[in-house]
């Protein structure tokens, strides 16, 4: 067990309904194209596959996918969509759990590496990816850039969503590199449900060092799945590291 917080049954059951934007064709189309291109004729391994938002449609595109997922409740929601023979899922953490065989692609999307709350565990996640990759294979991470430029002296909170259905903001512990995402989600009865989750944020350069420790080399970094250039103003990055041949 790692320090990741477990997703409960209640959270898993409502996850897809609350992530409809992330599951839209506009978002998933470029994501699937990017990942399928890297997988090529090989197999893909998704760390923290969750309810299968990405893994299921990637499998439907013809890419053999295997998943690792810490929460059995999230995996149970995925299993309603696709059977075990078509998309196998192993219950375990992404830092240490092993599955049989080698892969041309290992990927970890939607800021999920931050669920590992220590630097050591994040390093082990890179090492685990490298162990599963065949020579020449790639490890892909989608991760937001910490928005610390929005923090004036004395302020520790940054809003990331203000809408009719959801209010979200992050608070930061700048010493421990821990952020807490706070969510106020409006239900059908007009009442708000409060939730929060802890994450360890990391900078792109820090991830590159983790990759080097794991024996991986940075191949490219872009700002989104459409492969826009990554700049100092980019809010997130898609990074690709390669296992040398």
C-alpha cells in the first residue's frame, strides 16, 4: 500500500457523471490518437486506470490495454463496461504492482501521479514503468504545472473552477509540496457536497530527474494532447520518456 488515498464506492459510482467534460470526444479524441500512435503494434499499460475513461476507448481502437488500479470500487465500475478477458485489471498500487509481459507504452494521465504523496513513491512509479517497458518503449504522463505564480505573498489558495455546478480551489503547503483540492459540487436538489483530496505536486524538471533515476530519457514535452508547444505559460504538460534500446 502506498500513501495514495483510496477512492470509495460512493466516489467511484458518481465519478463518470462528474467527469463528462473529460470524457467528451473533444478531449478523448486527441488523447487516444496520441497514445495509440505511441503504442503502435504493441501493448499499453495504464497506471491508475480508474473507471476506464481512457483505457476502454483505447482498447476499442484496437490497442491491447492492461490496467493497474488501487481502488477495487473504481475497477468495479470499469468492469461494467468491458470484460476481464478484453481488458485485464490488476488491483494494486502503481509504484510497486507488476503485471506479466512487456509493453510499448505505459501511461499515467489526469494528474494522477500526484496521488502518490511522497517523492520516493513517485520515483518508484517511474521505476515501475521502466520495468514494464520493452526497449524503445515510452512512459507518458499528463500533469498540471503547479500554479504557484498565482500565489501572492501570504496567500495559499488558488481557484481552478468556478461554475454553477462546481466550486474548486487548491490550497498549498509550499514546504512539503502538498496541495489539497477542495470541491463543492452542487447536486440535483441544489445542495452542495463538500470533498477534498491530497496530492504531491511536482515540476517538469523534477519528473525528468525521476525518469533519469529510472533509466529513461526525455523524448518530448508538449502542452496538450494536440501537441501544442510547451512554454512558460502552459498550464499543463504531456511528457514522453523513452527506454533506451
